[in-house]
C-alpha cells in the first residue's frame, strides 16, 4: 500500500532535479532579500516578493513542483485548442 501511495504522490507533484532545486532555492533567497528591502518603500511589492520567494525557497528545499504538471498541461491544451484563421 505504501508503494502505491508514493507513486500517486510522485505523479501529483513531480520531483525537481538537483540543478532545478538549487536554482529555485537561490532565486527564492534573492526574492526574499529583495522583499525585505522593499517593505519600507513599497509594501505591496515587498509582500509579493516575499510570497514568491518563500514559494521558490520551499520548492527548492522540498524538490516538489506542485504547479509544474498543471501548468504544462494547461499550456499544451491551449496550444492544441488554438486554431489559425488564415485568409489569403
């Protein structure tokens, strides 16, 4: 039963490669630092940077990409559904 649960979880949240994890963690750290610096100047921008940075830092630390599969599928579906209207 445990193996089946692990397979389902891996399909729902694909694992990132070590390089992707490192890049996500570094980008998250940079965004958090920028967000802290920008909190005094522009609260909305600072909070947005903190939120995005925290997500990227979590993604890099955990190795899971919860939005990766859905994003790729939605882009593929939109591309497949697009029609070209060419008139000559």
